[in-house]
C-alpha cells in the first residue's frame, strides 16, 4: 500500500508513464479557493488516486465534518463515496 501526498508521488507517476503533463497544487495552496486531501492507494495491483474535497470558498461547500466523521468511524478507503476518483491504473 502506498499513501503519501501527490507532490511527492509525481516522480512515481511519471516513471510509471501514466500521468504526463499534470500537476496538483500543494494542499491548501492560496488563491485557488478549494481545499482537499489527495490519497494514493496501490492495493491489489492497481494504482488509485482519490481526492477528498474539504471546502470550496466559491460554492461555500464545507465537507470537513462529514469527511472527519467517516474517516474516524471507518477508514479513508471505506469513504470513497465522499471522494472523486482521479486515477485507476493497473500496476
């Protein structure tokens, strides 16, 4: 299993030749107005990238409490209904 930030995983994704010409800004980057947590999982021979949105100042959405509760009660991988799938690639 691999779980780390997107920024540190860019070399891996480029090495695997599955993510070219893409970049995700740092978590909480000023000026964009949306905040979330990227999660990378490599279970069962598949590389998956999930993005869990926390807040968006343009739409006034705040999903922090729901995300925190789900992660505390279950686990991030059992809360993917709260996430957006960014990548699913066999290893």
